[in-house]
């Protein structure tokens, strides 16, 4: 998978995988944004799921439902003709906003970046399997890039900097404890000044 696309009504989202990160697009016919996010920034394990509903539609539904219920119970003590109009219109608008409220519900998925930016997606769009596959590929590509960049013993880099890199990988769960210890052992065996090395 080199590209992942989602759409909901007039909104669309797209991710294109590149060598060192992802291009993320989100927009509709009124506005759009496209940004590049490097793999260094992405935390694929930091996922938040949320269900959002339009508060405006929800409040209209509640108020109209209340008016419809009170009108049915004849609380207002009004003439029959006015009563029928009130019941009909309040019931009609109640159903209309109830349907709008149901369709406005969005299941969202957020991936956090190191800088605190949230990459938002529609959860379970186009389906749950496609979203799970995308998340797994994102994690695999991110971890592979980070390992290739930071989990390499470099004789030209100070040992302290390489220890920082290993700690960074370990904290991000990119490498296991066993891999971490093995890489530390390699660093210890380098025949250079290891002043400041912590065991």
C-alpha cells in the first residue's frame, strides 16, 4: 500500500507514503490542507478513537422532541386546529433533525506526532480491515525508517549521541529490550574514548 484514501460525504483524506515520511491531505470543495509529516514525528502507537456528533443538530432534536411530546400530551391547552399544526410541524422537524443528528455522527481516529499535532482520519472508513491494514503499514514503515536511521553503530558519531538514539528508539518501542542491550554491547566494544558511557 503506497496510498490510503478516505471519503465521507464531501470530505476526503489521503495519505501517500514517501521515503522519509507521509504526505497528508484533508479537505473538501471549500478548503483543504496538505502537509508533509516525517517518520521521526509520527508515533504510530499513540492512537485515540472518538465519536463526535453535531451539538447544534443534537440540541435542535432535543428541543423539538420536547415540544412534540408536550404538544401530544396537550399541555398547551390550545385550539384543536393550532394543536394539529403544532403536533405536525414539531413532529416533522423532530424527525428531520433526528436523522441529521444520526448522520452527523463521525467515528474519528487520531494519530499523535511528537510535536503534538493530531493527524485525523475517519475510523472504519472504507472499512475496519482497511484502516487496520493502513495503521499496520504506517507502523512498519515508521519503525523500519527509524531503525535504519538511528539503530546503526557509527564510528564517526560520539558514543553519547548514539546512546541517546538508542534510548529514543527504546522509548518509542521501535526496538526491543534485547535489541537495545545488543546495540549497547556493540557500542561498548568500539575502540574509542567512551568517556561518559553509562552502563
